[in-house]
């Protein structure tokens, strides 16, 4: 089954229709699992390799070449935002008239996000009291913000004031705070804003984010929600567009155009890679547009070489365990380096690079166990809440 928007009295609503005849959005899109896997792969490349190379005694030769090509991996977070905006908005639009919308949505989100997140907080709390050796303690817990901020998903405000994400143990959680703040209000927007205004509201995310990042080109725009409305609302807009009657059929006929647009935007990434950090207020939106086209190709172009890549099983598996990988990779890699080298993560030679891959492998193992024996059970519990 699939869903399409249908007009009624000037407004829009959803009806379920067979996928074999209506050319609507299919219930499951395998390429999107691969996009999630690609997003976490980009983040790992940035955090485990690029950041460690920046700590090297000398950044030259093969180290500089490797660093140069993967330093933009941090934009994988923006890909997460685009994909998340698409998936969540699709769910909300499909169920916008359900009397159980809010209860089901928030229960499902809590069951997906909170169990592993609070488990991480508890683990970090224990490590904080038992790990006293420096530099590991300073690396994991240095400049840590009040526990109350992490418990309430407001740590990104503290990080903006402190101009740092704090110790590596919880550094990545700013993006969870941004997402939870966004999704706290999104269901109410979709429920109560007239449907004819939704695409304009979603499209406003791009100029708004550009304005915010231009005005506050510092830590505030990096970790505050207003600095990421372009990526999140672009995902929302894509969901709205794809659910319009006939939209998927039209997109399926635009394979060459979408490919050309992706190539053009991809070519611009080479320019972005050489721009000073000051211009990040532009580069975030450019990458968002690139990722948006990538999502459209994955949705509409079955058989396309890019879609075939995104549908690779190993990439989909990486996407499936991506939440655990995202939360665990920094502390796991830091502990591996400390236990085996008594140093913080750094790549000075091939031996350090192999140690990084060991940290990566251990992260994958822990995230896999977390998914199958912990997270998956909570997700199934959450899905008992029906829309």
C-alpha cells in the first residue's frame, strides 16, 4: 500500500491506494536505508579520521591528501537532517487527521531515541566517576555541561554559549537536541497549519537558515536549531512534494535532469572544499541541496546506478545500526587509543590508522549488539502505539 494527497474542498488529505496502479510513494524505500548508512559513514570519516589527522605532528603527504578529501564528512549530519525531515514529515502527513497522532508520534519517538540515549548518559556518568587518568579524562569529559542540559535536550544552548561541544563522550548529542526540539513542534504545525501553506512554510527554511548563519556565523548557528532549518525543512518539503498526486510518476521521468543537477551540485563541492570556514553559512545550504537531490534520486530512480549503490545490503545494514554508531564512536575510539597507545586519538602513521579502524570495528560490533538486543525491542514496543 502507499499514500497520496487528494484534494477536497481546497484542502488536502491522504487516502491509501494500491502501489501497483497509483504511482504513489511506496511504503518502504530501500535506498533511504542506504542514505542513512552513507550519512553515518561520512560522519565517521570526519570524526575518526579527519579529526585525528588534524592532531598529527605534521599534516603532509598522504595524511594531507586523506584529510583533504574527507574533511567535509561532517556534513553527514546535514544528510541525517534532510532524511529525518523527509521520513518524519511523511509519517505526520499520512496521519495528520488521526485522533491518535500526537500520542502515537511522541511515544514512538521516545521509544526510538530515549532508551539508548539515557543508557549512554548513564554509562558516561559512571565513566566520569571512575576514569581519572589524563589525557583520557580531559578528552572525554573536559568542558562538560550540566547533566540537566543533557537530560532535557538543551545542551546545544549551553554549547553555543561555551563555544565548544564539550568532552567527546557526549559531543555529538547537540544534533539530537536540535532534532528533538524540531520534532516537538512539527506535529502541531502539520496538524493545524492549512495544507496550502505547508510548502511555503517548509521552503522558508532555506532563506531563514542562511540569514541566521550569516548573522551569527559562530557556534550559535552551528548547534542551534535555527541554523539547521534548511536541511530539516528541505526534508519536510521533499516529503510534501513526493506525496502529491502524480508527483512520483513525474519524478520518475526526470532521471536525466536529476542526475545532471546532482553532478552540478557535486561539482560545486570541490569549490566548497577550498572555501574558508567563514563561508560555512553558504556551504551548509549547498550541501543540503545536494543531499536533497540525492534523496529524490533514491526515491524515484529505481535501477539508477546511484540507487543501486544506495541499495547495497552492507550500506543498508550500516544505516540500520547508525544511531548506536553515532552515539558510541567517539568514546569507543578514545578508549581504544588510550588502552593500546596511552594517547588521545591521533593519526601519525599507518599503525595509528589501523588502530582507528579497530575502534571503528569495535563501534560497529557494539552498535550491532545494541540494535538487535536492545534498541529493536524498544522500537517494536513503540510501534504498538497505532496512528
